C-alpha cells in the first residue's frame, strides 16, 4: 500500500497548461443559420464551432473537403482560414463559436498604450 497507482498520478506539466487555459476568459458567440442562407467569414482566432438544431454544411478554403455536421457535433477552426456555412434542409441551425481570449501584454505595455490613447507621453523639450 505504500506505492501509488500510476493511474492516480498527475503530470505536473499538464496541470500547469490546464490552469493557464482556465485563467483566460472564453468568448462564445451564438448565431443562427437560416435555411437557404450561406454565411462566410475569416476566422480571427483558433475556435470551436458547435452545432444545434439542424445539420450544417461547412467548407473551408484550405481544405478540399466539405463537412456535414450533425446537431451536437463540434469542429475545430484555425485562425486565418475562411469558412462557409449553410443548412441542410428547411430547419434553422443554431451555431456557437467559442474561443479563448488572448493574454494581454505586460503592465508597462498597457500603461504606454493608455498614455498614447490619452495623447500623453514623455515630456517634450522646452
């Protein structure tokens, strides 16, 4: 009984990565895709697309394949790629797009940005 089971031992590195991700807030955008409509946009950040309601057609510029996503399925999108979405049938598809907000720069960078926004800077020559 003095030896721990390998199943119960945690890898310290994976815990640190998990905690760092959990500290960053997530942004979730909900929208509907109406029957007969096609939506397109360029993905601004690595994100997860989740489908509810109706089956959804998804295609990407970087891929030669089309994807059919049933309700309840998710799909990983890469930053910078262009995607198109449309429904399959006469039902509305509800879509959730979620991504983690990026960590902001350091304290000095934020203060310099605020000073520049206020048009304040280091004193000039007199």
